[in-house]
C-alpha cells in the first residue's frame, strides 16, 4: 500500500529528475573546485566503540540489525523545508547578553565564542542575507551582500545558489573577509527507477541529498570569489564556527539497497568517492535504524589545509550542543523500558576531531538548550514517558558516565524550555499551568529544586536578561506571551512582568528559532517577529491604542519593538513589510515579505524578509529606506 502511494506521488517527478540532475551537476561545477578526499583521522580507541574491518562486516551488521520498513529517513531540518514545510521549522539555536556590541548586533547564540549559522549576518557595514523567493513561478535561491549605510543602502553583490537548493545559513569570518554558505542540494527520482539510483529515501520521496559548504572571499564586497567548496552526501544536520574553523554535521540513512550499502561520499570534480568502512565508528546497538553521521572540520581562512572528518554509525540525530572544545550529538533510543537519549561526544581542537565517549540517559531531549557543559561536566534535561510523563536533569562527566541526577520532576507534564546558566538551571514544564523551576546544580552529584513559580501558559524559550532576571517567551490562550522572572531569591522566583499580544491568535518565529530573538540589554531593546489574527474590533483607547496600525479584524505580520528593563516590557510599535497592513479587513499574506530577522547597526534597525531589507530609526521607528532583494 505504501509502495503504491509512493509510486503515485512520485511518478510526476520523472521529468523533474532529469532537470534536477542537470541542475545538480551545474551547481557543483558552478561552485568551482570540488573537495579533495578527507585525509585519514587517527583516533584512539573508545570503550565500546570499534571500526568496521571491512565492507563485508558493515554490510553484515546492517543486514542483521535493520528491518524492512524501519529504514525510512525523516531527514534533516532543511529536508522538511524542501518537501513542503515553512521556514519556521524548529532549528537548532542564543547568548546571555544578546550577543551584541555597542555598534551592531550579532547572531543570537547559546555559547559565547561558538557562532551559529543563520540566514542573516552583519559586520557593521554590510548585511549578508540568504534569500529564497519565487519569481514568475521560479524559485530563486540567492545570497545578497547589502551595503548598510542608511544614506546609501543597496545591493552590491548577488551569489546565485540555484534551484532545488536550500541554504542552511551563513558564517562570516571575524575579519569579514570570508563568507561561508552551507546548505543542501536535492534531486528527486521517480519510484520505478529509484532502486537503480544512488538515492536516499526521505519518506515519501526518493531523492539524492547532498550538503555543500562553499567559502567565498568577500574582501571586495562587490566581487565575491569562490575559494573553496566541498560536497558531502547526506542531509545537513547542524553546524558551528569557533575562531577560524567551521564544524558541520551531516547524516544519511545507513541501509541496504539491492544488497549493497550506500556509503557516505565526498565529491572531487563532481565524481563521488566513498568513505571507507574502516573509518566508520560503531557500537553494539539495539536500534534497527541507523545513520552515517559525519563530523567535518574546516579552516575557512586556509585554502590549502584539507578538511578533516569523522564518521559514526548511530541512530537518527536529534539535537546538538557545542562548547568551545566539544560537540555533543544526541539521538533517541527505544527499549522495553521506554525511550532513552544516546549521547556522543567528539572533541574539537582546530581541525582535529576525536571521538571521545558515548553515554545515555532516560527520556528524550527537547533541543540544544536542554544541554550544557560546565566545569568539566555535561548537564542534560529530558522528559521520560511510559505510563506517565516526568522530567529529569542528569549530570555526566566527560566519559559520559552519570555523576548526579534529579528525577521525577513535574509528573504528568513535559519540558517546554530549559536554560542552564552557571551553577543553576531553569526548566519550564507545562500541562495547564507553567511551572518555572530553578535547579540548583552547585553540587553536581546532587542537583535539587531550589524554587518554583506557577503561572498560566508556558515559556518555550528562556533568555538571560542579567544574573537576576530571565526572559521567557511562550504562549498563553493561543497568543504570544513575554514573561520576566526575578530569580534573585532562588528559593522564591517570581514573575515581575508579563506582556501578551492582544489577538485571537498570535505566533512568533522566535518561539521555534531563537536566532529571530534580538535583545540588547544596554539599549533596552527587544525585537521579535510577530504574526497575529484578530476576528473583531479592538478597543482603541488606553494601552490598546498602540495597535492603532492594526485596528479591527484582520491579519498582521512584522516585528514588535519593545523597550525592556528589569521592571518589564513596553511595546514601542510595530514594523511590517506587508502591503495594506493598515487595512482592517486585510487577510492577504505574502510569505516573501514575512519579517524573519531584525538587527541593528548604530541607531538604525534593519528588518529582513526574503525580498526586502527595511531600515527604520531606532529612536522613533520612522522609515528611513528600503532595499529590494527581488
């Protein structure tokens, strides 16, 4: 039945497959020189881990441990976008004080010194924007370099990425001379000839998925030059940049097609070369579903130094946390006792990647913010579900062995957000009310609840305001809610301020992707992408007068600009790229001008959508200029 449905859905891709093949080859050659095969990485043995001694050993392992129907690969975060989801899909991703300087804001990140890929970067003089929009029924994928001068803002360069390509994000070197574009390329196959292809099954489609990292010299902003590119088979999972090094993680399903193993590949001059089984780690696992997960390290300032890699046979990747010296990747494992989270630790030092340890904890992990490394220990918060739900916090040493735990937290609820800050952790669970817990981790061997406060709704993202206050972003009664928690007294935290978007329904991209969260404590600035729907008239008096630009029934999307202090939130106004947004009956919506990001340079606030960059005054939010990206 599944095969019939797949055949029915994919037969239309026969012609598309031919066109996609042409596009894929064109992209590879257009990007310039493809990568040279990774040099061997010598890694000391890890307890419980081993290499496959031969292709036959790998093949026999997969044949013995996989089952029909269990090898469909759900894909990575970009795959869901290519196959029909929106850009709002959860992405892994923010830093204590808003990750900003006095002159311009930077990407909201989790760990200081560990940058995260995003669709917008800036060096204070230029914006680098990854854009995807549809023009005359053709999807265009480009990276724009935009001069940010408020007196003369304009596009000065465009880097085309091609069709069937999704950009995961950008990195910019500290001296702003190198721009890294990371993304995935797709080729769809008709069902009938998929078995003869080197395809990857991303249910319900057969497709070839490759992940590319392209490095451009942008010393001359108007003339970006491709200096390095390599392509690796599989779906993009996640990435980070530390200093001059970019680290990327790519996964592809590990299974047999026509009794052959589809090994991970790298490309040299568009010709694939396989990663040898003798260089693939594995452990004796009870899973019946596996991926080849490859870790890559690349010096973006050195065009001669070869990238290094490390491949591990594991289950499907689920979350990643990166400290300045370690990459932690998790994946779910199931047993008769319930769900567990397996954790792999890979140490990083420049281009050197070393597999160090593997461990597991009960329950499943929500996202990267549920994990943290502190004083030589790894902390992780999980939700366990069998007959009931409960939540746990575990402390592991660098060998991934448990040294402390706090279990059975908030029975019957599940974790909605976590943030570790020094020797404390903040956990929000939810069922009908939002318990905000402070976890005392000063003694790693005995984590304990220090205090809690229960309020309506929930927070799905937590961000530090200062050492005594935490911002919560979430929902209550279907609308977006901001909370400010005072945690000065860890035994008695309290919500000192609350703001709710007044609408019948509201949402924010920052709920799912903290890169969309712009905060600067010194500027008292908080900016969030917001969309809301109202079904009827809104009171135009009193504090509701701020909504004068969206009175009545209708839909609005843009950025809310707040003034934020230790006392709370004040909405200053809204900025939108939508047309006719002031019309009370406006229900139309153009995704290409959906505000995805906000940043500031000096006294100018920049909001970015796929086809527009808009400049407004930070002082009074007055419009300064617009830059067309279409």
